[in-house]
């Protein structure tokens, strides 16, 4: 059995207009907007779910970067830009600030990304509340709770401590302003959402959907537990998740909104280029060849990015605008188990550490969703993820220790799925690494600024100061 679930593409509402409407410029229909009235009963749950999934997809991967005709970037893009997965290959000073780790609270792109993530959170929670009212034991209810949990995870892993969570009162229309939440409080809220999802999933009548929603919630919960430092509970949480499991964010070419924003931002718009050993400390995504991180230099035109100067390297993991993107996988479950096994002795990893790491390397089913589409007919990748050789103590030594080996494997398997920034922060917070040995540092490759800053997360943007409960980040610690 294949344990794979797909986020459905955003549904489009099509209205049939009277024949004379097509010729009357004063009679305009907006077919993608549903009036509030029809959303208040159980018949609207499918529409609400589709809208929440669409909002989540934008917050996760985006559709096009700001300035390229889309809604904006998702956390995969800007989180990877602040980390070492991407380098800036265009001209916007707002994105250069993120890449150079010198982010200002007035950064308009950070403000856009922040609002898109809150929109996704709000849509998922509001839709979950409607499911609780009308169909409490439906798989969609569990799904919405898990997606809400992921938004809290992304806030905790991407932003500073002190993110407020506000809510709009459905009856009065007034904003209930939230107070700043610490990173730990955000993670605890994420765990609470995943626990709710698990409770709902247990009552789902369809066995396949019940297992899928349980796996989704367990992987998300375990990720939050790892961020919290509770490795043993995290490993127990994912122990029943099969390595073959994958929950995918589905994309299409039907509309821009449904496009794979990672492909667009990188290959099509050329505003992000795949990094390599960025700042001297970054990971060798390009220079060490690995089938899990396929990269090629752009061949058309100047071969450079939007700025005309930065060499453009494109990912082949997501090879077109309709490629799906994994959100939660059984591979991540095995990586979590490996990290838990490592905690007893990082210098002398137990056999369980290697067993967990090697499971996805030899499990063909776990690699079934690593199937990038070709750029052209002449660039077809017939077997993108072959069986990989087992890791041994020799690989541990070559990597400079088991912690390095673990995070090397995480960098490859979880590439471009919004994990890397959280992992770099954890290397500082949980493993005692100095920030300047983890994040890109030293001279910056563009002239302004000329050197990397010290940011390890994004600040809450200045527009949040409209919230009377908020002044600034509680801290900018990892």
C-alpha cells in the first residue's frame, strides 16, 4: 500500500453567466469569490478546505516571488535564503537583507511573508472550527488541525521569539489582539494542534484516511518535539509511521496561484539560485554530487540570474510548475529516530542510529516521491534517486562526527522543504555550535551590504506594532 496523501489543488468556482453579461462592462462577475452567506453550513466545508489548502500552499512554497507577478514567496524560499540553501540572484534589497542576515523590521517582503503565514494559520483554524461544528469526525477536520499546527511550527522555526497570534471575532468583526508568544509557546501550540488532529483522526471511519491523517499529525508533532529538545518522545511518536509515507503539497499549471513557487522563484524567475558552501560555512549542495539534491547551471541566455551577474543554478528536485512538494514524510520519521538514538552518546553512535539513517537509503518506496520533472526532453532524469549505500562508522569519521553526519543527511533528504533554517538554529541551540560556524559569515558576495550580519531568524515586522500588545521581538536568540 502506498501511504501517500496529496493536498488538493485549490478549487475554482465557475459561474454560468447570462448571455448578455459577456457584453455588458458594468456587469462584472468574480467567479473565484464565494459570498460569506453560503459558507455557514456543512455544504461549504469542501470550499473552505480548498481555500485553506490554497492559503497553506502559498505560505509553504508561494507561487511567484514578490515582483514577479504572483502572490509571494513561501517559507521554503525565504527560510532557505536566510539559511544556506539559496543565494540571492536578483536585485530586491529586501531579499538581499535576508540573504545577508541583516533583516530590518521595516523589510516589506518579510512583512508580506509574515502576513501570508498568518492567513494560512487563520484559514486552517477557522475551517477546523467549521468541521468541528458540522463534521467533527471527518478526515478534513484532522487535516486542517495539522496544517494549523504546521503554521505554528513555521513561525517558531523562522521568526524571532515573540510572535503574536491574533484572531478575528466572527460575530463582532473585531480583532482580538494576541500577546507575544515565546518560541516554546509557539511549539507547544503546534503540539496541541497535532494532538487535536490525532484525536480526530482516531475517529475517522475510512481506514486509509485515518492512517494518513495519523501519520501526518505524528510527523508534525515529532518535529515540534525535536525543536523542543524532547527527542525520545519524538522518536516514539513516529515509530509507527512507515518510511514510504508522504503527504504532498500538490501543484498544477491551471492558474498561477496553484504553481510550484519553488520552481518559479528559482528556475523561471531566477531570483533565487541554489547555494554552495555559502559564506564558507554553508553546505555543499552543488559541489558534492548527490542524487537527492540535483542541481544544474542555467544554460540559456547569460546563464546568470535576474540581476545579470549571479550565476544561476537551478534545482531539479522540482522540475516544473506542477511538481508536488513533500510536507511530511516517513523519511523524516527515520531521521527523527536516528537523532533520538544519537543523544545517548554523540561520539559513539549506537547501531540504532545507523539503522534509522540507512532505512530510507535502501527503501525504494521512500524515494518514490523524489521524482523531479525534466527541464526539457533532452534532460530527462530516468532514475533520480537510486539505492544509496549504507552509512557506516567510516562515514561518521569522514563527516567529522555523528552530529555532522546526521545533519548532512537531513540537508539532503529534507532539501527545499522548509527544514534547513530550523536545523541550523538547532545546531546552535541544542548542540552548542557557534553561530558563525553554522550560518554563512564573512564577506558578502554583493556590495551592499559588504559583509554578512548576525541574524539567525526573521524579526516580527513593524506592521505588527498596530497590535497594542506588541512592541518588538522578545529576543533574537536561536
